[in-house]
C-alpha cells in the first residue's frame, strides 16, 4: 500500500492540555487527513478505535484511510487504499467491520470511458495493514449510480443502482464471508431517479433508504426498504416523507441492536428558498416495521445534507447549513433527548468561514464523534483543507453560540397518560395551522382546525381530545402523537391513551 510521507501532522496530535480538556464537552477541531480537497468521509467506531475513510480529489481521486486507537486523541498517518491516477478514480467510499476485519468499498471509475466498478480493500488486523485493492465485478458497468453498503457479522449487503434505459434499476449483491467472495447482483426494484443512498444493519435486519421518484413529474420523496433475512430478500418501498409538492433529498439512516432506526433528510416544504430547506427525521423502535411521525429538527430553512445517530430516545444530527452564503456551508450539531420532540440549541462545529460539507457521525463508549470535509486554507498559517474531527463526551455541557431562530411552537397535554380526555395546549401556532393526532404508523387519526392561530393573537389556545377518530369512533389504547403545524414549522408530542 502507498503511504503519504513528509506531511506535517502536528495539528493531528492533540496537545496534552487539550487532552486534559477533551472530557469537558467538545474537543477543538483537528485535521486528521493529509491536506487536500476531500469529500464524503465515513467514520466507524469500535470501542476506542476509530476508522475513517474519505475521497481525496486533489490528485486524481484516491481513497484515503486514517485510524485512531485512543478515541481520537492521536491519529495514524494516512494510507492510500486505492492508489489511482488520471484514468482511475475512486469515490463515495463506505467502511464496515466484523471482529478484527475492516473493509472499505468505493465506486471505481475508469475515467477514459466513464465505466464503473466497485472497488474494495480489506484489513484483517483492525486497520493496521491493508490488502491490495480489488474489484467486485469481473467486468465494468456502464452508467452505475449510487450505492449503499451495510454489514452484520460476516454478511455484507450492497444495494447499487444502474441506468438501464428507461429505468434506474436497483440491484442487491451479498458476501457471506466478509468480502472474500461475492454473489451475482439481483434486481430488487426499478425507479426513475435517485440521489445518494444509505444503509444500516443489525442482527439479521438490513435497512436501505433513498431519495428519488418512480416517474417524471411527482416530487422527489424519501423511501425505505428493509430485509429481515440478512439482505437476501427485500420488502417493498415504504414512503417515509409526506407526499406533497416539495422535494425531499439526501436521506441518512442509522440502526442499532435495540431495534431503533433513525432517518434524517432535507425537505423543502417549510422553506421559502429554492436552494435549501430543513432537516426532518422519523424513527422506528421495531427494526423498521412501523414508523413514528415526522419531526422537524431545524427551522431556519438553510440546511442541506445531514447525518443521523439515534441511541434510545437520544438523537444526534450533524448537518450542513448555508447561513454564511451559498458557497460557504458550515457544519452544525443538534441533539434531542426525547426522540425529536424538542431539540437543544444548535452548536457550530467548524469555526472557519470557508466551505465545509459531508458530516458523518459515530458513537461508542459514551462519546459522539463527528467528521467533515473542510475547505479551510489560511496562508501563511499552517491551516489546510482536509478531513476534520471533533469529539464530544456525553454528560457534559456545550457552550453554544447565540442563534436567531423563529419562535418555536409550544405544545403540551394534560393529563398524559389519559383515559377519558386530555387537554392539548399550544402557543406560537401562527398562520394556517392545525393540530393532528397520529398513530404509531404516522397515520392521521383526527385533525383539529385552528381558527385563532393568526398574527397578533400569539397563536395560543387549547383543544380537547376524547380518544375518538374523525368519525367519532373510539380508538384503541396505546401510543399516539400530537403534531402541531404552523408557519414557523412543526412540533410533535407523545401521548399515551389508556382506557
């Protein structure tokens, strides 16, 4: 394997003083890659060992790898996994692990004829050394699209798309021996268009999410599929974003062994802008079999792509924000401890004024890790573009910067749980809004049209729900969600009906 030599890595080694302070909130941002125009980093946490892969487009486009054995305090020198040149490019890399094995998978491009393959490299010793890069397909593909890669134990499942006129065809291929051999690709569904895809897996349940549409004309939406047999067969597509006239893009997914699955995406429906929107999320607590209601995480309508990490009712989101201008997106972090019903104040992760993109999240041992591709460059200072890293210790406070956010809708219910009626109180519900009762599948059970949610009246009032649907029929006992939507966005509250 090729290695990069002669690169100053003083900024990669966190100082002793910073090490002592690193357990009191966020560490300072540190560059962990070689300098260069990097994109689409991915991070994997195994205890205190962190694996990071990325695409570096400064010289052709090669795949780089760095590792930390001490939770990000110090980092290895970069290793080139895919040593490309002007005619061979590597991009959109993924990283997976099984015991001591680590695999990096990327889209490989023969640039002279624009033909594609999937390249990969395997480490058998936790990333200490790497084998030579290989190709999955015996022959290059024409017009290959995006792909996701997910693994559980020794099983890897890849969902990949290819344009076969007039359709975008999605295929599934698997390895049951962690990359030593691969199945032939098998078609699972067809669509019309798609953007970046994502996947996750735990135990025998594999998850796949994508944004796109099945035909020209309808809006771009977010769709979800799952496999309950280690990626062998897949369910039909489930529509997760609310179908409307506004596009939804850039879905990200996470899953854990407790059966919790979280999905985030950017949605235009609350935004007055044509170039940005808000981050929305949905969660499942039963391995993707059913989904809770849609919740809004950002409210300034200036968000782009995101990554999501959900641990129990705690949700972490890192996202791109363009409040500094279209050419200067920044990386912000949000946290919710109640499954997205309320959110802490946002925290800006990158302090520079240049372009930062492609955040990625990981967590282990009570720590949250964020990486992103940063384009900073302040000559003559020794500050370079590349992949940057920050760590946060759970249970410590964050020093947030002040932000100007619109007044958020307030929502409460009493009593909760209830067995006869509950009084739902709201405030700041401006504009033509409403109160909706949803079941755990996200289906609307009852709607209250709000008449006093007008400018100048503070959008304040109450409605009473007696546990009936729109037809006056009693609903079953269980968990429901109250969703209030107005001109400033939407907020959701969990209800328990016990009759």
